[in-house]
């Protein structure tokens, strides 16, 4: 079983294609990005952080927090008037500023002004080593408070896809954020919290070949993908209205739409997901979402496309119904993988294609219905 604390990426048998043209589908007249530059004193910035107007959410970068020495060198750079890179923030629906690029810099300054660490490792201003902010001489404290940082604000009216694409391009740190880590920053709210709650469940970890929440949020992205597909699937037509054929854009739009889902709806969504996870575990156990070979053995890698189909399909039947026909349910998937060339293709190549997505989901739903009604 994969150790979430030791890996960067889960291993999948359905490689996800690079989506180079993530914004090509947006009409040119809708590709607007509204920004404003602010030159702000550090004291004003720290004040906005303290008041909650600038949101520091280190959870999405929890594994890459600067140590005290690196934070100290930032303070020294400001005292020496060394230019500091621009900070990028995004305005959310409540007019708060979410930090997109520069979180560690702002977090370090906030911590120092709160006297949470002593300066260490300074080479030029070595006489300041061992001092908290409260210990600085008046001149140094004044220079630090009055230091200027440039902040670029991206307004909430900006086109969502364009905004996300800009954020991905700004994502240039030593350890780049994954797409889901960035969503975790941009789409904070009850739905995002629910994803993390579900990822902490032992059953979910077992189904995803993990023993703890994934350290780069690959598990949260898989769950978001399921909710996106399920949320727009029409069993009468087989169409998935929430899926455009571009995975990144579809996940972004869906998460933005449901980020502030009401608490009572969250309870229902969590209950439904865990119930469906139990159904899958009853049939496939720890091999859930793996390809089934003709001899009944399983591929050793997860397959996201299979998860798309199976998690939606079992949702139309009760746990007791699934338990009563476990062998038949497994046989449905095995037969589709090995006897239906179109289905096999839809879970293997170009899996983000809209028609292939709809084919594999709807085909599994229909075939499972036939077996359950037989």
C-alpha cells in the first residue's frame, strides 16, 4: 500500500493528458483579467493579516513552511532595502484576499511581528541575531514597518478560467503546487472542508491505495472529480452537464459553484459518498478502481476512469442489493473491460474526452441496471 507521507503522486493506469489548451474554449471577448497594483507598507499588510482581510491558509502548503532561518533572511533583506518579489492575491466572494503567490513571505512577516521567532543566521546584520521583533532597536523596527511590498490584486470579476491559468503560471515556488492544492487555496468553504474530511476516512484511503491523506491532495482531486461527474450525470440521456471535456476547467467550475454548499447538504453528500464507498468495498475490496484482467486478477495501479463509472453506477442501488449480487457486479466491470473494446478504450486513452467519459459512465450504469434487475 502506498505511503501518503512518502509519495508525490499516486500511480494510475489511465495517464491524464496535458491540457495545453485549457482556455482555448473561452471566447476572446470573455478573456478578461482585472487587476490592481498596490504598494503597501509592511505594517499595513501585517495589519490586514491580523484583521483577517488577507487570508493566510498554510494548510494548502503545509509541507513547505519556511524555517526560521529563511524567514530571518527575508527580514534582513527588507532591512537592507533588497527588492522583494511581487505578492499576488485573489479577491474572493467576500472581498477577502487569498494569497496565491507569496504566502511564505507574508506568513514569515506575520510570525515575526507576532514575536514567534528570533532572528537567526543573519550574515550582514549579524548584530540582530537572537532578537525578536520587540527587541529591535527603534530605527530597525521603523525601517521594517515602513518597508514597501508590491501586491497585485486579481479581482473576483476576472474570468475564472483565465484567473486559474494565471495562478498556475505564477506557481513557481521551489515545490510547485498541484492543481488541487491551488483549488484548496482558491475555493475555500464547506465543500472543500468536506473533501478533506472524506480523505481522512480509513475506508476512502483503502479504496485509493493510501494509508493516510495524500500529501499533495491527489485524493481530494479524485473525490472532487467524482462529485463533478455525479453532479451532472443524467441517467436518461447519459449526458454529463458538469463536464466540458476539459478536466481542469470542469473541476474548477464545479468546485467554485459548490464551495459554499449548505451544511445540511454537506451532511447528505458525505453520507451518500461513504455509502457508495461501502458498496464498492463490498464488491472489490482493496482492489477497487483497478482494471480486472481476463483471469480475474487486478492491475496494480488505480484507474480514475474506472472510478468515474463505478462510483456513479453503484449509487443507483442499495447496499443490500449490491451485497446480494457481488459476483455479478464484479463480472459486469470485468466483461466491459475485456469484451467491450469501446469501453476498454474509454478507460485507457484520451480518458478526458467528453464522449469517452459519458460512454464509460453511462454504459456501466446501464449494464449494472440490467444485472440488478435480472
